[in-house]
C-alpha cells in the first residue's frame, strides 16, 4: 500500500534528537514563553510540570509542557519569569531515567538543551525548591495531564470518578501539586495558568497547521483504506486494526483518541468503542478516528454501506448530511461567527427543501431536526487534543489559523442510526481548508471507491 502521507523523520534521528520537538523551532517555543511572561506580568512566575513516568511503552508528554518547550522528558519543570521573561527548565539526572546513558537526557546535557530549546537555563530538579523561594505569585495549570489521546475533559472526568470512588479516592495530580506548593510556601499566591495558554492555543501557527495537515492526511488514509476493505462478514475490529496500522506504519504514531468503528445500530452510540461486531449487508458503518501525530491530531467521520451501495433511505439521509456539510463549508470565512454561519446554513437548507431543488426527497423532518439543534455544527476546536483546550470562540468572529471541525449530524430514530459527516478544517484568509479533505464524502464517490481493490483483504 503506497502512502501519500509524508513519512516521519524518526528513523533518521539520533537517540538524543528524540527528546526534542522535530516540528517546531526553539525560536517558536521561546516566543510562546515570552507571551506567557508578558501575560502573567512582571511580579509573577509561571510553573508547568511535564508528565510523570508511565508503565506504558508509549511515552506521554503533557500538552502544556510540550507547547511551551518541546522537551520529551518526564518529571521536569518549566519556570518562566514575568519580570525578565527568562525561562529555566529543571530536569532530572540521566540516571533517573533508568536507561543507558546514551539513551537518556538529563540536566548534564544543559548546553544541548539550551541550544535546542532557546532556553535561558537548565538546572537539576533539586534546585527548583530554592528558585521557588523568591516567588510571591505563581501561575500553574489547574488541569490534569493532557496528551497521549486523553483530552483535558476526559482526563478530569476519570480523576473525578477515582476521587469519588469509595475504595480509591485518589487525589488529582494537579491538586496534589498545588497542595504541596502551599505547604512548602505558605505565603505563595497560586493562580490558574490554563486560561492564558488556552487563549494562545486558539490560533495555530504555520508550523502547527502543517503538522495537522499531515495528521489530516493520515485520518483520510484510514477512511479510504477502511472503505475499500469493508465487506459483509468482516468485522469492526478489522477496521480498527486498519486504522492502527495506518497510524503506526505511515505516521510512526498511535491513536489520538478512541477509534469508533460502529456498524448497524451501534452507530447510535456517539462514542461507541467495543468494535467487536460483524459487518452485515444492508447496514451502515460509522467510523471516526484520528492520530496522535507528534502530539497533534485531527478529527474525521464518514458513513458508508457495508454492501458497497447505499440503499434508498441511506442515500437520502446521508446525501442530506453531505449537502448540509457542503453548505457549511461554503459559508465559513474569517470575520464570521459560528451563529451567523449556522443561521444562514439553516435558511439555505430550508429553501432547498421547500423549492424541491434538494436532490433527496422526504428529508424535510430531518432537516428541521438539524436546524433546531442550537449547538450548531462547528462543534469543537482541534489541536493538541481532539477536543482542544482553547479559549472562548463561539461568540467571536473566526480568525485565520483557527482549527475546528465541521460536523453536521442527525439521529434517525426509526432506524436507530446516528449519521454524520465530519472534517477538520483550518480557517484561511478567504475561507477554509479541509485538512481531512482527501477522504471522499459524496455517496457516489464512496461507492466508486469501495469497488477498488483493497490491500487489506486476503
């Protein structure tokens, strides 16, 4: 199977290179830290923790720590001064990693770290206590570790369940860290850093967009290969396996969130994840997935027939969704708000139904159902997480560099199906670019693609 997704440079890197971001320059990280310093003010400091060690072979780095320095080490800490805008990273010694010296990075490599990250100082973690002794006001993220396919909200939900469970009651890591800070520095004033960084994350840089463009191509490749491999008698598990193969083989990466490969009435569950049913003729497949490509992801969903041909009601409903999708895409532009786009799309779809110019009959009720959904179909931002933690945006005009999903959807109660078409887009100067646009969504195009030979069928 030939890929049009650029292969990762991981295989060409030295062991030490793998501890540093390969997608962003040290200067970009320095500018981000300078922005944080300016926003917290001259009398404050910001402190961000890296992720802790895990038992998994797949390393996980905290999104906020990575966003500000691009370093792939655990139990490290980034301290930013609002006064002089200088930054210090506190790193454990090489021996703390448990790896061979040539496979580890520690504070002993301070010269290399300073050069690669454009950072002012690198010190042992043991020196952080003395550095914090002069801090009066400290900004630190009031958030769980975000990364490795876990969004901030999903991670917080799991932490809440653990805390409230009678035989667990585990204290969330960020809450424990704040408690330790207050115990050791009783006079320190602690503020939440998340709103500041979330605002910064709202607009992606050109380098971030390029990385997400690659993630979008990976997501689209999964859809294309899964469509071609779908046959009655194959399984949801096989579709999940195709996604995991494409991510690993073409991106050297894992999944950005739980893969949804739902068939038949399983599509009714918005976040279905068992993926263990057999595909049957006459049913539909709803697939939703994205990679964790060097900490960035994309989001895509498509619906296709197991048999390779939509039956009449499937074509009517899915065709209506694709029409709504195209209308939304045509209206998206910088300067427009979510509400303006949604309201105009509703008028256009209503006119199409009333004037009978809409190509699919008997979908009036479903169009009205979609219009009544007040949340709209530009649902969530995408970036370091599939539900990216960004600042408020729905009541503000769209700006170039904002990445969001376009995701019209409808629930068909008689058939117990949930039908949708989702793409990740980036707002451009004059409209938008579909980062996941390589995957077809028109019914005719999908049927034609499903007739092609699959590399995954044996």
